[in-house]
C-alpha cells in the first residue's frame, strides 16, 4: 500500500496502529485494507488500555459500540494520560450524537462503517503528517534549548 504524500519522512508500516473492536471480522477487514502496516489488535477497550500501558503507540482506531467500556469511555481514558495519542473513532451507527460525543471527548477523526480503504488511508496520512510535524518541532525546540543553556548565555554587566 502506498499512501500519497509529499513528505518522504512519513513512516507508515513501522508506526504501530492499535485497532480496537469486539467484532473479529472488523479486524480481518482492517488488516486487509492496511496490508503492510503494523496493526496491533485488541478486542475490548480494557485490553487496549493494557496494550497502551505496555507499548509505545501513537495511533488508535476504535469502534464506539463494544461491551464493557465503549469507545467514547475508552477515548476519555486515553485522553487522561496519553494526550498525544491520536484516536480515530469508527461506528456503524447513524447517530449524529456519536460524532459529537467523539469529538467532544477528543477524537482525532471519525469514520463510518463499513470502513473504506480510502477513508482510512486519508485519516492515517493526516495523522502521520501531524506526528511528523511534531517531531520536527520537538527537535527544533530541543536545539533552541541547547543553544540557550546557561553556559552559553552571555551575562549582562550592571
């Protein structure tokens, strides 16, 4: 799979993506759409939180309707401690309230099932561009801080 991007530094297959859905067929479909990507599967929000505690994952795709903790509750839990994680919410529901709730809870994007390959690719490309921009900004800030370290500051004469 080749995502069109002007930025060659975007690394898609190595970037782990956590997919959370209680429906086994949804995992089969997503893995088919995202061949070559590093997909990590969770079949519940609780399992996904355990994975997030053990692995460095910046992108999550989560269904809303799941037994136990639903996707919106899961998203709120992720936001409490992992604000940088980008979460795409997916649903088969036709309720506009789900869309509003997802964005109010901090969703990065919202997709309708059945998932279309083009929609997933576009959402992931946008996220990867954002993550890459953050990395560049962090490097720049690190270098600025290094340049302004106390030993490099010129003292003022009174």
